[in-house]
């Protein structure tokens, strides 16, 4: 999915939001925003939003001298998400379809996203998600594919979601103990996305193998991925892709091995799949 003018405005707005969150001095904030706005004039409309965003977020990291500018936000999100674990675990325990309930919990976590103009409340999402229907629901197809596969890659997204992803991976492992699960993260810190650091932090490696995709983009941009990861990716029969960034990078491949799990948080993606802002999606590629 290539960028639109709306994507350009969104990406510039994200950097403005980041400078305010970081409480940067006015002179430095102005310098950063002037340069980002200058670069935005030459964004390629043949690239995906995550690939374009990479450049300006790397510039933000350079100017602030911070390897992970939004690290504090990531840790706050993980702490907030952890507080919901007792509720989610109880929901799964009492569910007649534990896999479906765990998937619902995982998509609720997808509201934790710095890189959107529309913000959603995690409190409201958790309390309503189990009574909310998927606008696109390919769950039964995903379940059938999961039942016959021996390997699964889960593509991670934003910090905080990893708390709920751990519950999902644990549930899958309990239901399908012979399935080898890989949890793939970003290769380096970008926006509020999960790296191996945050994956290990929540202990998800108790139920799967944590691996780095090698990408420096907030989405699985194949041309940025590690060669060893790409080999694994191309040879794995089933992939669960979390979040809009991964969707934006991978939807054009129309790969039936991939199931996209996310909440629609921008009009561009909503239009791409002919759905509405705020809806939840479990869609086969």
C-alpha cells in the first residue's frame, strides 16, 4: 500500500507530536519540524507509509541523540497493558473458544499506537472488545490453517501489545503444542514498535522463539529485512500479522499464508479495505 497525501500529513504530524511528547526546546523542535516538512516534499508515492516514516523518525533520533526516542512511552504502555492481564486471563479461562477470545484480546491491544492521528482508549477497548464483532472475520479459515500447520510466525507491532500477544501465543501453544511459533520483532527501535528487548521483557519467549526481522521500518518492509529472516518467512506456512504497519507493507503481495489482525485507525486503510474507522479486522491476505 503506497502513501497518499493524507499519509504525508499524518507522518509529519507524528513527528510534531513526538517533539511535544519529548518536551524539546523550542529551537530544536522548530529545526526538526522545518527539516521534516522539507523532506516531506520529496516523499515517494511509490513507497509504503512505514518506509517513508523510517527516514524522518531516524532524523528525530539523530537530532535528539536518543536511540529510542519513545522508550518511556513504550514502557508506560507495557505497564498499562499488564494491568489488564487478570481480566483477560479470566475471560479466556471461561471461554468456549479460547483461541478466538485470545485473538480478540490481542486485537484490543492494537489500539496502542503512536503513529495514528485518531486515538483510541485502551480502557474502553478492553471493556468492549469481547462483545465487538470483526468487520472482516476470517477466523474459521485461520483456525483451519492453524490446525494443519507445524510452524507459525506472529509479526509483532506496538509495545504494550506484546503483553496481550504473550497470552495469545500461550493459548496457541496450549491448544497446538506441536506447533513451532516464532515471534518476529523490528530490527531496531522505531516509533513505539516492539524490538526483541520488549519481547523478552514480558517473557513471551517462554512460549515461542523471539526473532528479529531486521527491519528498521514500522512495518515488515521486505526490502529492509534480514536475509535469514526472509528465508524463514518465505518457508513458513502460516503468518499472523499484527497491526496496520505490517498490513501496509504486506497487503499488496496477496499472500494467502498471511492473516492480518488489526484495528482500523486511519481513513486511508479504511478505504483500502472498504471498511470503517474503528472496526476490527481478521483478514486473509
